[in-house]
C-alpha cells in the first residue's frame, strides 16, 4: 500500500487538470491498464485459442469474483458493456404491453429515460414520471413521491440507486419493497453503486439490477453487468442474439448462454474486473469498506466547503451522500441539457477544472457535481471555487 499523499501517482491522470469528475467515466490506475494490456497481448498472440478454448474459463472466473463482490449469484449475472445497455436490455425484456406504464423519476439518467420512452412508444405503453424535489429533504420524501406516482397501469419502474445529476444515494431497498407491494417490478440503474456503496443484490428484491465496473471500481471502460432475479431470468435477453443463445454449454444457464457470447468483441475490460477490485482494495489497509468510507467523508468535506464558500444549494441532505456532491446553479432554462456541455467545457478549457454538469428535467436547473476518489483531496475544491467565482451569471437564480 502507498501513502495517501502518493495515491494520485498511481493514476495516469493529466497533472495539469483538476480532475473532480470521476463519476462520469471513471479513471483507471496504471496497474489496471497494464493488466488489461497483458490480457490483450494474450488474446492477440493466438485469437482462436483465446476465444475458442481459454475464454470460457477466464470469463467464469471473472463472473465468480465480480458477482461475489456485489452479493449476486453467478447464474443470474452477466457482463455488458455499460449500464445504459443494461437498462435497455432489461427494459426490452420486461413484460410491457399496450396500455401499461413504465415509471421513471425526473432525477433518472437521461439516456435511460429516453430508452423507456422509445420502448413504451414501440409497445403502445406510456412513461409516467415521479417528480422528486430539488433539493430533496430526505429519504422518506423520495419513497413517498415514487409510490404516489404508481397507478393501476404501472408495470415496471426504472429507478436509480445513485442519481447521476443530483448525486444522491436513494433508499433503494425501501423503494423496491414499496413498489413490489403495489405489483410493480423494479429495474435498478445502479451505474454508480459498485464500489461506492455496499451491495447485496440477492437480498434487494428487485427484478433486475445493472451497474458499471468502470466508475468507482476503476476497471477498464466497457465493463458493466446485469443481474436478474430468478423470476425474470427466462425472459431476460441481451440486445444482440448470437451463437450462445441457441447453444448453451454444459452447466450454463439459459441467461448466461444468451449474454456470455454476443459476438466478437474485446472482452478484456470484463476480464480485468477482478484485478481492479484487488488493486484498488489493496490501496488502503481496510480494503473496500475503508475506500467507501474515505470517499464519502471526502465528498462530505468537499460539499461543506463549497456550500460555505459559494452559497450554492446542495441537492439533498448529507445522509443521502455517497462519493459525489451536486449543487443547483443558475436559473431554470428552456433547454438545460443543451447548456450543460458548454458550461462543462468552460470549466475545463478556461480554468483546467473538470467537473460534472448535467440537469434535472422537471426543475430545468443545471446541476454541477464533484466526485471524490483515492486520487482526489480536499484542496482540489479551491480551483473549482476560483473558477465558479468567474461565472457570476450561473451562481444564483
């Protein structure tokens, strides 16, 4: 283990930037990249042997170790390239008929909301949106708002475990249980959850869950997973049908057969997940529990410093904080999503500060977000505050 002050040196991040946006795409330590390179070399030295003879064993080992980390059984677990593809596959597998409703929240990830709208339109269904306040006052308000939006037509809900724009850890167990009591199956978009919060999917009660390994676990890009509860496994389908769907191997479940092979691709991101789990865990003496606690404490300190120095309003209470903190900026705008990327670029290009900027549909307010991981420290908030001081037109409203 390295001293805390040198942990940033383990990443290949540009030292010229203040990188406070780990939440968007993650960032790989050098050792994880080196491991993926070795896997790629093994693949390219003899591609036929790799895919035809070695791949199944390597994949099985990666599934076993990564599924164990999140409390999932391997029979219902499969790798996918990212959580957005996971949500799309799970929604297309859901029992949605004409006249049904898909329930989402206005704090949900925009790509997944768009997917729900497209799938609903294809099937003669509709999308209903539970509006959550900005700021949220507490977990009970979230549960009440989501359950109040349920109607007799609601069949499936897509709910974030950790919201992207507002950076809040939602009370997902209570939400899933309340929806189940009303006959609604929940697909959980846990894009940010693995490595940020403790997971035990087998006890959660959701119909399906998807999450990214490339964010807080710092695995290579293109590594994510779906986990499907036993009652949904027969219906779960990947977005691509390939050889595996019709030719299960000995001992392979139908779900695994469909998802494990969907055509030729570079699987080294998946295969590197166990290494990333071990490499990151070894950076602190307390392994992943200490990493999660350390990152949350740092995010809380960042949030308090930003609030006191700028007067910005945080998106929810401290009790709902994970490894990120988000704040509302500027007045409502007709197209807040259209304003987000240009503002994010200004922070980076004019001040060398990389932060997340997104929006909430209902409030039409921009949200600026900072992330905490082992390569960040509290002092990195100061360049962000200095940049923010130059943007007077977005600080109030």
